[in-house]
C-alpha cells in the first residue's frame, strides 16, 4: 500500500510541504522563470496547477528556504531574499455584476494599504495599485513580486454579456496597466488564467508581458509528464495495475488514453491532466475526475450562438493568432474551447503556420460530448447517460425500430430558434448520439450537403445508414445501393442492415426509416 497523501484540491505550497503531501518538483522551472525574465503570462486549463504555481512563487519570494528542502531550487538559489508580495486571487468571487469585481479589488487594495499606507489623492483602483507598488518597494527597500491568479475570471464569466464584459475590461485594463507604469519598483510579475484575451482588450497597456503559454521551455511547468510519473509513482503504478487486474503496460496505456495528450506547443511532449491523475492514484481506479468538477456552460452558449458544426471539433484547423487571442466580439468559439482544455494541438503545418486541433484524451472527448447532449437534444441531464446506454443495447441486439423511436424523441420539441439552421442542428444531434454510441461500438460518420452516411458495427450486426433531409427514406436506401456502401462487408458473417432515413423540415424530426436486411 502506498503511503503517499495526494494534495487533491490543495493549492497551497506551504501546506503541501509542511503536511507531507505528495509533490512533483517543479522548482527548477520556477527558478529559471525568475532568473530569465520579469513579467510573465501563463494560460492553462482549470485544475491544472496554476494556483499551486503562484503559491510556490509566493513561498520563494518570501524567502522560505525551509519549504524547499530537498527540491531542485535548494541547490540553485543561494540568497533567499524576502520581497514584498502583492497576491491577487480573482478565483473567489462570482462575477455577475460590475460591483462584484469592484468589491474584490477594493478588498485586496485595502488589505495592502493597511501594510504599506494610502494616499487620499489615489481614488481609482489603478492609482491605488500603483501607489501601493511604489510604497511597498520604498518601505522595504526591495522591489515587489506581483502574483495574479485567474486574472480572466471576470471576463470569462461575462462571455455573452457584452455590456458587463466591457465594464470589467474598462476596470481591469488600467488596473493591470499599473504594472507597466511602476516597472522600476517591480521585481517580478506573473498573471495566470484559463484564457488569453486579445491584445486590444485587458492587456493593451501591458505589451511587456512574456507569454509562456506556448513556450517549449515551460511546457511542463503545470501538469505532469510521463517521465515524472515513472520517476515519482512507479510503485503506485504497480499497485494500480494489481487493483485493476491489469498488467503494468495496460495500466500505463490506459492512463495515457484517459488523461495524457495535452500539447501546449507544437511537436512537444504530452502533458497529463494532474487533477485526474492524482485522483486515479488516490482512489486506485480510473474515472472522469476533471470532467466531474464541472464544465462551464458558456462553452455551449458559444457553440450554439455561432452555429458551430460539432463534427469539425475533432479536426479543427487554425493559426496561432486565433489560438492566442479571445476578443469579446469574436465570432469563433474555438480559442475559448482550446484554452479551456477541451481541445489541444494535434499537429502543425510549418509551411502555412496552421495548427490541427483535437480532443486531448478520452476523458475530455467522452465527457464533453456527453455534456453537450442535453443542450442539443430533448433529454434532461439526469436521463442523458441512461439514454445512451439504451441506444447501445438496442444496437447490440439488432432492435433498430426502438433505436429510431428513441432518436425521434431526441428531436421532439426542437425550439424554433434552431430551425434557422435546421440541417446543422440535425447533424449536431446525430453527431453527439453516434459519437457517444461510438465509445462502445465502431462508428464511421460522414456528412455532406443534405445527407449523412453512417456505418455502425457491433460483434453481431453491421448497420449501413443513409440520412436525408427533405427527401424520402426510399431515396436514402437507394443511395446505399448506388454508392455501394455495403460492398466492404459482402463477405462478413455478421448480419447486415441497410437503413434509409428521411428527416422532415416540416415536422422537424425523423419522418420515416426503411430497412433492408
């Protein structure tokens, strides 16, 4: 039995070190960061260790040498100087009104003013912040370390509410601008967040920030690499294999499939999701740990608002300019979804500077598509997983009529707003359903104007289906014959069903299906 205590939900470096929690040593990278630059920005998905990184830097700048005993930085740092620290954590508040941001900024500034003093003439948040930075340096004789955790939380929560987002932007822009005006009094600054809002917004005054989100040198500053797993958790891997009745190779493969696959820069090593990984070792079983901690509904709102074709998500292509910037007026949901950790870099075309994106791993792919289902189809969140289970059972048992009746119920009560782009709505629902069924059976799915062809395989049956929009089910079946879709399975022993399906714009549902065995 492993005696490691895993720091699940614990983001305080001092607590981790003092209370004997398991810690993967990132301090060599922290040291490199401090010694090679002054102003940094890092974007990583939620629960990826950003707050722990901020807390580690805080302990380092407090000169708490004893906390770093046995870690890489102990041998690297000789001086251990104590610096004044201004740590702003925007994680705490729910940002639904302009006052919610004002409250948290005022609270932090007031606490710092108690230590470093205040000036009556400093009335705005930015003037107060600038004054505090200068006085902190003058009073202590040391330049200031500034650490901002989740700088973008207010902006993210206001996605879809342009007026509120503008107010947050107008407040934060001059506030963060104080970092530039007081450069001479600042030793170091790190701002972390999930997303990077474009140059024209929050950071427009802050062009001295070094963005290390897609920097090869810092790719593993948050998250866990495969090497780190083997260096720190080899015995636990063996224990997990034993508990799951798997071989060591199988366990390593399963961990990789479930939780690895984050690539924050092209041609780089894969990074494992630390939250899911630690939970797996803590509970000694696999699960959708990161996903179960909640997915922001603003992602779905963005996808629906921009009438996004979900099938594109698994092989989206874009350039670094799009990936690196989110503007409140943006019509592209992809940067937010990428930066939130639901898509990652899968490939890179050097000639054209184009990135190919896809889901990082099975936990994210299955979790995200599952999460989308109730937002697109007529099924509630509680019933959603059971509905997929029923679909899979029906497909496995050859009960295609029940399958299509269930599918019809998914399209019932389609609201009028989606009818503008009815074909896309219908394709999106089918994509979600067959993607989820595809985690249990083999699915090939293709779309083209006005039609979809689909092959579904189980151990006993093969279904070759053609879906048409405003044609007839008979025409769809004829298409299967004309295009010879069933030919690859001519010598297969499994039972083959050819199914033509028609979708009616008038009824906004599946109108008819015809089957040939």
